[in-house]
């Protein structure tokens, strides 16, 4: 049976829906990370030792990532059973509600220990929802796009990362200009409550989408697996592991640049949060420009060369980044962020196509969700905490850069083996063969 006809507007709508979901995801990511770095120590995790308070607060940031594999297992399974569209509506709703509720929480001074407990619970709900969000959005984009434009559309979708991060930090920069008593009493809530508007728009878009044509084809042919979660681990376990390792470098680099840099700027450079954001945000424009360019280039030369080049760059660029930050010169600091983001973008731009095509269509959601979400634990989850601990222990950045560069090496090696594990064209053309 042939796949259902696909209206010409659907690839663009699917890309926009994925872009908006990714933007909301990273908006929530950046807002929570920034608040955990500089505000939550006073609001939810008061401690006599500022270093301890910061470490505990940043650990609450990581809890959301630990919860992601639960969502990856659950929503990956359901996404391969019932379809991509319905899962994306559910994950976006969960993500939005949990973020808004964080903005409504009483503080530690109002209800004591219950405040950080409730915060962590909502952070876990965020994590569970995000476990299926990115993979589902990526698959809807890839599977709606024509074969010759998958890289470009995927790159456009991935610019949601930068858009969400920039929006979050602009709002955070604005609220930090409030007097401290107003900021700590009500100002910190504004970015979390603003998420409701973004989620509302996202839901309107997603509800009008058609199901992925490739999944619809699998469903019409009766090829939907009864236990996709079990089957993907049994038939494609090695590929899941390689996807996990392949995500580590990008996760660590992005998190260190957007979250830990605020802690580093304050503790090591003596710069305020607004000053660091004033350096970070102009450089983040590099992501919006380069990610779709890299995506389009991948349509011409393939995803693998770009993935490997980006991973290789992340082995060495952290050293240049920290060296330029330590100059204290605004222009050189922006250059450091821009170089780091340029290398990261080459790697991250091809995630949707490169990772999705190593799995059979009928197992893609499960395989990609598990690999990606477990990878975010090793990458994103505790990178700011590790960075803060290393900075406190050594007083410098050398070991932090080694940590980031080591992650780049791990992802580079994973990328080398990922191609051998599952040739892309064979997996897409003959999913029943690739599953073996």
C-alpha cells in the first residue's frame, strides 16, 4: 500500500511545530538553568555555605535529565505504537504545565522543605515529558520532509535550541534588572509563567498536523510492532548505545556554555549575570545562522562528515573558549562563545537525520528516544555541577576543558562506529532488513 498523500504545506508545518517545541524545551532548559545558577540558592536551597547551596541547586537542574529516560521509554514505545502526533501533543502539554506550576510555587521561606521537594517533583515531570519531546519532533520533521531536504528542514528545526535559549536569557536579563527584593519575591516567576503563552501556540500548531507519512505507511502495511521497546533493545541495542555516546559532547558543550558560564563568570571573572548574558547572547546568533547552513550542507555531502567534524572541534575548542573568557575583553569573550557554538552547531545540526536513520521506521521513536535521553544524562544533566565542583577544587579551568574535550572524543569515536552499525540508506529503504 502506498503512503498517504502529503500536502505540500505539511513539511513546513511539521518543521515549524518541531521548531516551536524545541524552542520551548530549551527555553525551559535555559530558564531553569539560569535560575538554578544564580537565584534558586536563595529561593529554594538556602545554605550557610554558598558553594554547597549552588551545588545543590544545580543538582536539581540535573534531576530533570535523570527523569528523561523514563519519558524516553514510555513515549518512545507509544510513539512507535500509536503514532508521533498524539505523543507530541501530550509531551508539550506536560512540559508547559510543569513549567508554569514552577512559577507558582511557594518559596522555602513560606513553606520550608516542602518548597524544594515540590520543585524537584515538577522538574521530574518536566524531564519525563522532555524524554519524548525532542525525538518526536525530530521524527515528525524528518519523516515529513522530502529525502533531498531532510537535512535542511532538520537544521531549521534545531535552530529552536538557540531561539529558546536566547528568548529565555533576554527575559532573564530583563528580570535581573529588578531590585533584588522584587526579583526574589516575584520577579523570578515571570519567565516560568510566560511559558504558558508559548505552549498554547505550540498546541494549536501540533493539533493541525497530519501524522508522519512514513509511520502511516508502516501502520497501513500492518508493520507496527507490538513491543517496540523490547525489539529495539534486542535488535538495535548497539546502535542505541552509540546514539547515547554520540550526544554526549553536544550536551556538555551547550550546557556548559549556557548554564555553567554564568557561574564561572561570577566566581572566577567577577562578572555579574547581566554582563555574562551580554556576552553570551550575541554569540548565540551563530547557532541560528550556522545550524540550517550545516543542515543544508548535509543534504549535499552527507550527515556523517559534519557530525565527525563537529565532534572533533569540540575536543579542542573548550580550551580556546576558556582562554578567551579569561581575557575579560568583551570582544574576545564573544569570539570564544562564537567559536564554541560554531563547532557545536556542525555536530548538533545533523542529529535528527543522522540518528533517526540508523533505526527501522517501526522502531525509530523508541531507539532514538532511549539513546538521546540517556545521552543527556551523561552530557547535559550534571555538567554544570561537575564544572562548579572542578572550579572549586582547582580554582582554574584546565580540568573543566579536559572534561569537555574528553566528551568530544567520545562522541567522535561513537560517530565512527555508528556508520558501520547501520548504513543509512539500507535502514530507510528496507527497515525489515535493517532490524536484523
